[in-house]
C-alpha cells in the first residue's frame, strides 16, 4: 500500500536517481527533496532547505511526519545529520558522523584497512613537509599524495615527476588554503577501477550492481579530475570471481571492522576499487551513493528501494533483484568545469530525449530550465549491450542544445573501444 512519506536530502544527479527509484516503490506515497533541482521537481516536491541545515531538516521531517529520510551528499553526513535525526527519534538512512569518517578521513580508512587486512596500497601519513618530502624522494614514481580531509575528489595528486610531487606536498602541507595540513602518501596501484556500492547495516551487506566512473574531464582520460563525467553498469571485467573477492574480502570485512571499532555503519558504503594483478584493492571508501554511478545503478534495481532502505535501518534481511540491461550515462558539464564556469544558460530540447535524463545542476527560471552547476545533466541510455546504451545516450545528447556545455563521447572506452 502506498502510504510512506520520504525526504531525500540533496540536489544532484544522484538524488534525482534516488527520487526516481523511490517513485517506483509500491510503498511510497509522497517524496520531498531538499533542495532538489529542476528535474527532481518533476517527480518530487522540492523544499528550499540547504543540505547542511540540519535543524531545518529536522523540523521539516517532524512537521510533515516523514517516515524515512535518505541522505545524498557527504556534506550532510559531515555535519552530523544522521546523529541529530536519530537523537530526535527520526528515521534516516545514512551513516553517523563517526562512521562517515571512512570517507572524510583518509587516515582513518587506511588504519582500518591495515588493522583488518583489507587489501589496499601501503601508505604513510605525514603532517610536516620535510618528512613527507624525504619519504617521497626515496620512493619510486608515480607518487600518490592524498590530502587528508573532505576534498570532494580534489585532494589527490598522482605525481609522475618528483617536481610535481614536491609541489603537491608544498600545496597541501605549507599552503594554508587547503586548511590544516595532513597527507597520506601511498603506493601507486595499476589496473582498471570500478565502483562497488553496498547497502550496509552493521555487519549485513547488500551488494548493489557494479559501475565504472570516468573521473577525468576530457576524452581519452585526459585533463583534470572531476566529480565524474560518465558511468556505466554492469562492468564486464568484474567477473563473478572478482565480485566474490570484492564482497567477501573487502566489503564484508570492512562492515565487520566498523562494528568491531564501535562505529557501525548504516548506509551506502562505496568501495572505489582497482583490479590489480593481485586482485581487487581499495583506492578509497565513500560513505554515500556515488555520483554519477548511482544514475546507472539504481535504474537497474527491479526490487523496492524503500524496502532496502527500511531493511538496512531495521537490520532485516533484504533480497534485491537486478535487470540484465546495460546502462551508460554521459555527463553534460558547463564549459570550464571543474574550474570556473557560467551559470544560468538555458537548456533546450530536453523534452525530445527518449532515454532518461538525471538533472545534476539545473534550476528553473521563468519557466525555463537553466544550468546552475558544473555538472549539469546526466543522459542515460539503456540497451542489451553497453555499446547500444552508449549509442542511445549520444543520440539523445544530439537533441539537446549544448551551447556552453561539453561532454565525453568515449564513456565506456575501457570496455567498448
Ligand atoms: P580518490 O579520491 O582517492 O578516489 O583518488 C582519485 C583518483 O586518483 C582515483 O580514482 C585513482 O584514479 C587515483 N588514485 C588514487 N589512489 C591511487 C593509487 N594508490 N594508485 C593509483 N591511482 C590512484
Ligand atoms: N563518482 C565518485 C564519487 O561519487 O565520489
């Protein structure tokens, strides 16, 4: 019976995909989204509350008798939204601030993995420039240098030369603009990357379908790192054996480790994994749904997502069903992204698209949809194969007026081209 009221916190493509998935639930009657965007507004009632305004969100949930709140962005987790909702007796899907450290503190994640023998690159942590530089200088290249703290994917430098490594260490440890400096230096791992998101409830782990993101801005994996320029699911090189290893040797032990450490995790544990010659290893963990991976994973979920969220909160078993279809999504981003870009550019042709569009950074202005972020839209194609899905996504993009936008036409190239 449709009776549940849900609040989704966030306003990007990931939240649009969560809202879209919730709209297919046989239990969900009403969806609110704070703050949402122009696309989400077609499927949910958007509420003008910011993702970090926890007190206003608590008040909204209480007043509107929300049955379940689902958290999208890490920023909300970092300000303790889950702790506060729980204190107030409100039901929320996401990790506590302490559990979200698995994303917000690289060193916390690295220590946990070392202690519980979860495969990852060897590392050292530093807070002073001299010792970090001495360590890096004595090791082979490339050097992987990570700023320890929430940096939204911007705090990682894979330095191919000692000069680049030294500059990165200077930026992170001597320049105050990054904030109080601390870095993790780790061994370089080689292999294709993939994203393995699991819904986790204490020691229980419910795996979601595999996806691969494309972090670099331009075709051929060139240019600066971004939040992600496209994604696809399933991932052909993640064989059942690789998946089994990733689940049994990485995701389950990590969930157990969090319980053992006194910070049980409830929410989406995102494993950013790399398939090395020695098997999958962890590049990073995130404490939330990935963006843009969610936009190609959740549409493949055939079972009820509300049930999955609810089961995780209650610690119940929950079986999931997945479609065999292939999905591939291409991000349309504002020219200049990930650096500065223009906002307020009118988008046209959206209604002629045949596949699915998830809005990442859009707003409504005088009845028109305009750009309001770096990543603007994710156009998702689906088909029997990833090749077919990509053709459809690109054909749909051709129908959208893209002035001031750019995209990568090679999403999926690691398995398609
Ligand atoms: P992260 O923010 O930790 O996901 O890192 C961003 C990107 O840097 C990853 O997606 C990888 O492409 C790359 N990277 C991070 N750590 C390593 C590593 N140890 N070896 C190779 N590449 C890495
Ligand atoms: N797509 C990578 C992330 O969500 O962090």
